[in-house]
C-alpha cells in the first residue's frame, strides 16, 4: 500500500499501461472521477518489489481492502488459493460480468476467492455500475 519506493515515472507508466482501469473491480478512473493508486500485487512485506512487473493500477477501495493479502478462500471449495495476479493473469480468464455488468463473478477458484476477498460487488460499486451501464460506460472494453 505504501508507495515510498515508487517513483513518479513508474507511477505514470503503471497508470498508462492500465488505461485508468482498476485491475480488480475494473472501475475506470475517468468514470469515477478520481485518480487511482499503485497496487503492489505481491506486497512489499511479503517480498514484493517496486518493479513494474509487481505493480498495477487499482482503485483505492480495492487497494485498501486487499492490504497485505495474497491468498483467500475459494467459497466453493473452502480451499485457500492465490488472489488474482493482474500482471500474470487475464481478468477475463478468471472473472465474467453478469446482469449486463452489474456483478463480477469468478469463473475459477482464483476469481471466486478474489471476488469475495476484495468485495468486488460492494453495494456502492454495484449501484455505480447500474448508472454506468445506463450511460454506456460499463463494462469497460478489455
Ligand atoms: Zn477496484
């Protein structure tokens, strides 16, 4: 969560590569109207680096909810599995949208565990998505 080691240039590059999308909930900062932040996919406390390969753009809520975690329980099997790694895995392989984009659903154990842990269908987000869908702004293109 802390960004002391991430330079301004690296931060800009992470934002550019992510096209302003949260790597997890897929909110778009131009829709939310707020700059997002740099997420250490593997937290520094667990050995994650400030290298671009470990950094991803994320909304503040996803970043704060995730904190130092890298694994969670798959609600289907109860087994602990790694969280979604947005730099090694494709969002579409692990999640899909249902109800025109109102809800993100996990397609895999990793996806299901990430949906639950990061609360990817938090009430405020679902309410916002309903408006974004009406406006044609959501789901974002992949
Ligand atoms: Zn998010």
